[in-house]
C-alpha cells in the first residue's frame, strides 16, 4: 500500500481505526414521565391489562363500618326528634287508672264532620297472655287499656275486629270478661266484626258483644276445648335415651311425653278430660248467656234484625268449623257483611248519623327502638310481624283453638 492510499483511508475513518465485527449500539426509547403523586394514600396497582386492582384488606370494611355508623346516628337523631315532638304534644290522661291506658295515643282512622267517635280495637293472631312485643304488655293488657281509654273519652261505640284462630283458655276468658264489664258499666255497644277467621277463642271473645257481623265466608265456630301434647318416648328408645324420674306422687308426671302409652294411668286421662269438659261447659254457657242478653237488649231498643240462638245449636258445638252463613242460620252471628256493615250497625246502636273512626295505639318509645338495634349484634334482626302462628304453641295448656292452627 502506498502513502496516498493510507492517507485517504485515515481521512475516511476520521483518524479512528476500524473495529472488526462491531455490534450496533441499541438506544432505549424515551418513555413519558409519570405524574408526580401528591397524595400519601397508596395508589392501586396496575396490571398488564391496564385495569387497576381493587384494594384488598380492611379498606372496604372500614368504609362499610363508617357508612353503618353514620346511618345508625341518623336513625338515632330521627328517633330523638320524633320522641321529642310526640312528648311535647302528648295529652296526659290523668283520669285513667292504668299507666298503659294513659300512654296510648289516639289515631284517626277516618275523619268525619261529626264530633262523636267510634273506637276500633283489633284482635288479631293467637290470643295469648304473654307479652307480644317491645311495648311491654300482653294482648289482654292492651285490650284492657284500649277499653279504658274508650270509656274515659266517652266514645259512642266500639268495633272489635276479630281475625283469630283462638288461643289460650285463660286469655280468651279474660278478654271476654273485659268486654262484658265494659258494656255493662258504660252502656257503650260493642260490635264484633269477624274477618277471615274467628274460630274457637276468636268466637269466645265475640260472644258477649252486642252485635256480631261475619262475612259469609268467615271461618268461625270450632266451639270446643283441646289439650295438645306430643309423646316422644318411641324416639327416645330409638336413640337409647331412657327417662329417670323421681316423683312425690303417681300423678306428678301426668301426661308426660316420656311415658310409654301403656304407662299412662286411667286416672290421668280422667282428670284431664274432666278439666276439658268443665271448660267446654263454660264455653257453651258463655255463648248462651251472651247471645240471649244481646237479643234482649236489641229487642228492647227496637232492633229486630238480630238473630236468636237456634234450638239445636249445641249439636254443632262439637269442634267443627262453620261458615259465616252457617253461623247465621244457627244464631251465632246477627248479620252478614264486612267492616262497613259493622260500622253502620254500631252507629245505629249508638243512635248516631255519623262519627269519626279512631283507634288507640301504643306510644312510640325510644328504648324499644334501641332494643331493636341491640339485636343486630347477634348477626340478625328479629322483626315481629304480629303473626304468633309462626312458632309452635306451648304444650301443657288448654286452648280454645281451631285444630287446623295448632302448629
């Protein structure tokens, strides 16, 4: 190679000697700079598909707790406002003897230009002497308080709305006595308005009423007494459980479900049957006395549309269910119709052209609201729908009860 070629090669290379097998340098692409985070809160992670991952852990739980706390405090504040307004406007009836009667508040069911009032008392569900709900009183006590308020305020008439399959013998009899005493002492007529069901104890409490209205499809009757229990000794024997009983007398475990059928003494059945026969005789006497007394009062006041007991009515007092039409034919009810018919009859018996329709309801109490919230700690809230038939009736009691509704 001559000097001219060397000089030319060096000029082309810029004075740098060539390198054999050189790999071209790869320059990485320039990516956009991510925005600067100004919050201290951790940002959700981004997956390859571009969707953000929902935060895990306790974040959402704390959000739910916060919302629940705000909701509870809102309800508490609303309850305080309602109670405060109710207490300021609450009329205290010092003339009532029962504190429960004084705490009831009057609710207008139907307005009228007339000043007289007709009170509506509802008797729905199984008739029981046990406490019904958070109001702290039983069905018997509530009826007693409502009748006392009706007497103090001088209502013109009372409509007893009955929709019940019956219930306890004692509770039914106590309500019967309350209605009988109310009409005798205050000369205020009580009209029974039977709904879809007014059987056994439901009819028992209707018997003393001045007038009884039933729909032609009302299930009524079922006049009788029943004692219901279970014998589970066979099941105990299958699982290898045997009772071990020490008793003071041979009848102390009378009608126990742990006994074998052959172990039930004849005296036990005789004693129980005697109690049932005694209650049944009183049931029929209640019907006879109540219906005859009402017929006499209606005839005295010139109301001749009412029915008298048929001579053979006791033949149908064998526990059978009757329709409203059959009950009318037997003289167990006075008239067929709905609530409006009962209202018209109440106005006629009270000699009125019209009246306001009212009812007495338990006063809202804030502690009851708190007790409802307190039940949520168990994981559920129990709501009382006023349907006592949701659970099986207690055993070992006598019932004026339709056998179709014993469970």
